[in-house]
């Protein structure tokens, strides 16, 4: 075998092994859809029968009966903001889940006065493992009718400028916003109960705002009434046909970027026209190789 052929074979093997490792090696990024560890949301998505989108271009043109879970760890462009507004305006359900990211930019673009406080919500009494995991203990009547009485949050904040008719969940009376980040309540710091979730109509759609992305992770979705709360937020129990998770604005590691690119290639190859084109290219490459091989054999005779 010629040295060039050996080198080509080695490169091909390395490429194939690398792609297989990237595909099967689990993600460890927070809130990643491919992460089945404690800090991912793979198990949560399975419970909700949700699917991932890697671009807002994948939003349906007719978004009725569709919910989009958005965790804005990365900023949205003006074009993407317009896509979100169109999605909600045309009847979609936006579940905006944030703490210290770009949620306020989205709310401002939507033209609503609600904001994320962007300061830690702590609760030394009604909490799960520590005061950074406060429990929401008060809910609107429609959530109470579903049997929701306790939801565990994780590294949450609170919501500001929420009308009484919009709030659907509150922290306990022992909670407070830690404005100076010293871990204890000081005079002047807002005390609970504080709103942590709100819901309102916008255009033909609905917007749910929740101040704790961590309440969705694999290790917490089954805690207390978290899963039931998520089902309410996404309209799962009300007949929502599709639940989408926007992965394009989550924090990503290089491994996650590679996984997303492989997923996009896989989706592209699922198109019959793309598959036919690739088969034609392979056929042409093999044909050219065989013709050259035949010429070489013919010249040696």
C-alpha cells in the first residue's frame, strides 16, 4: 500500500473515532439537553416529551399549541427578538426561565414591565438543602387546583413589577433578596413573600416568566411538585402538542457545540434530497478512483 493511501486511511479512522466519541460522550454542561447528569435537563425533557431546536428559525409558522422554553444565558439578536415576539403574538406559549442572564432584555423587547431582580433569593427556613435552594410555598388558585403546593428552586432570584393578577407563585415569608451578597438578611433588603413566577397574555399567546432555571434540572424536576409545575407552565396538561427547548442561547462548551453540529448534519442527512446528493458524490468519487486504478493497471501491462 502506498504511503499516501496509508496516511489517508489513518486520517479517516481518526476522524471516524473522533465523531463517534463526540456523539456518545455525555455532555456535562448546565441545563444541556444532552446532559443526563444531575445538572442537565435530558431526563426532564423526556418527562415532558420535549424536543430541542438549535435555532429560532426552527419555530413553527403556526405556533398554536406549541410551547417554547427559553433560558437566555446568551443574548438574543434583534432579529431573534422579533421571532420571539412573532411566536407569542401568533398564539405560541413562551416559557422564559432566567435568573441572571438576558431575560430582562427579552421582557423589555416584548414591551412588559416585569423584570428579573437579578439578585440571589435566599431562604434559611423553607429550603431544600441550603438557603440557596428556596422553596416556593404559595400559588395562584389555578395551580392549587392542580395539586401544586411546593416547588423547589435552585439559585433563584425574584420578579419585580408584577401585578397581583399576573403572579402565580411566591417564595415563603422567610425568604429575602440578598442585595449585598453577604448571605444574611440586612435592613432594607426585600423580604418574602416575593413573586417567583408570573403569567400573562400577549397578543394571541401566553408568556410565563420563572426566576429559576435550576428548578428544571434532572436532580430537581422530580422534587416536590416541580414536574407538575413544569407541565402547567408548558401547557402539557392543557393539550400542548409540541414542547420545544431553545438550546441556541444556553451556555455551551466545545463538546456541546460539536454535538449540535453533528445533530444539524444528522437532520440534514434525513432530507432525502441531501442523502441522494451525497450518494451521487460517493458514486462519482468511487468511479473516478476505479477509472484511475484501471488506467494504472493498464499501463503496467
